C-alpha cells in the first residue's frame, strides 16, 4: 500500500488534453487562469504560479528584501526547503523549538531566538495545522520583521479568526507535489497582497524578463521557476473539486483517529482547537518512546504497507551540522518528535478496509516489534 496517491479523474485528463492539443504548453493562458482561480479561492489579491513550493519560498524571501548576512527565525521541524531558501540568499536560518501539541514553531521560542541581526520570520504550518500567527505577527510588528509563511502543507487550513491559512497578507507559499491536497505533479503558488511583489516574482520566475515580456529583454537576475500550462491545467481541474478532496482527507483522518485511539504511548495528530482547522496533508503519529522506529518501518513494509519517518530534524542533518555546528539537545521538543514520528498511508481514496489493514498491522508491529534498548 503506497504512502500517498493523487486523486486524478476525467476532468484532469480533459483539461490537460486541451492544452496538449493547443500546442501552447508554457507561457500560455492556463497559468493566469490558475493564478486567478487560486487567489479567489483563498481570498488574496494576487497569486504567482511557480515550479515548486521551494521555488516559491525562494522568490518570496527575495521579494521581501532578504539580504546576505541576515538571520531568519524558522522551525527546525519542517521539510528542508523552508531553511534552504534562506541559505540561497546568503542569509542564515536560526531555529526555534516547536510547540509539543501543534508541532508548529513556538512563538515564545521564536521571540527568544530574535537578535539584532534578525530581519524576518518564516513560520511553517506543519502537516497542515495553522501556526499561531497572531502571536508571530505581534512579534514581527514589535521587532520590525518581515514575514513569509510556508503554507506548502496547509491548503484548506483555517485560522481561529476565520482567515484561510496563507491569506493574512503575508507572502505565503503553497506546494503542489503529488502528495499534496491539490497537485500539479510538481508546482507551487505564492499568494501576495502587494502588486509590487507580484510583478517582481512574475519577472524573476521567468529569468528576470521585463514586465512587458519583451523577448530576451532581462532587466534583473532571474530563475527558471515557471509552471507549465500543462501543470496549470491539472491544477485548475483539481481546484474545481478541492472541497471534495479535502472532505475525503478529513474522512480518512477520522477513521485513523478512531482506529488508533487508546494505544498506550501512541500520540495522534492534535485535534482542532480554538477555531483553528487543519488542512489534512499527511497522517503522522508519534510512536511510543519504547519502540524502535526503524524496526517498525520494516515491520510495516514486510506486511506490504509503506510508512516513512516524517520528518527528520533539520538542524541534525549532516549539512546543517557541518555548516553551523548544530548538535543534539538544542531543540528538545523537535528532536523528540522527529525521533518518534511515522507517516501512515494517507490519500483521499483510502477505504475504511484499507485503514483497518494499516491500523491492524501497526498494532501488531507495536505489540511484537523490538523496543529501544
């Protein structure tokens, strides 16, 4: 059983085939149509389609004015792109520990990590659960910091005040990899309030081409971060039934929650609270501390079920250890969660019988598998 599988149907095939038949595969009308539809869906003034969530994060931090030597406070519990995008510009990611319940960056830890060299905050809405943006926005306002939100895993999430995650006015980035709530295969989107930021990102994603799109007229440094019309057609079809796909993800999550309740030492994803609502991306549990996770992964694989450690702590990756001297013990909550986290198969078309198979296998592995010595 795979860890993830996109939900693709006849509408996706229809719109992609229309683009193929048009012979206009890139820099065509589907990109702007996808941008407008996505921005309208979330209630943002502008959107810019890009080749990946990573590309979107890179362009977003450039748009807000990151410079070499800056420090940016962010989470060590994330996909590595949220930190790497800072390094691309010669700045330094400074980590702050996470909240044990939400697994998002802890605002108090973030405040303690701010220094005179800090210019920005880059919170991550991890696993689709909304970060505490009111507290982080208060910190940013107090210290004069810019904010870029990594919402790559959080499409469909909502804050307690009713605002969609990514639509609070900060540049916010969504990812459309094949396991996301909405997929274009590869791809991403940057939501923006600023028309100036939109113009800059539109140019920089296309090799720095001039605003009038004059052929080979490049007035700034740019990148090849465009999203093809083929991918945008796929995104438009997915957006049309986003509500259905989000509902199905919620259904699967509820089945898992019911089936796994009561297992001693097993921590499930935190429930929605305070009006915050998760946009279900993955279903990640934290194993009991006595369990050897690698043995659990192997035990599930031997039963035909794919699982994955999700996610490793960024600061303990070899590159970050060697570059910045990070060591174990710096961020204890993150490290504990990273050691115990396990992603289970999760996608909209997962049936109740399949969930029963996964949870039954996990119970068996936890009962019979080796313990940490």
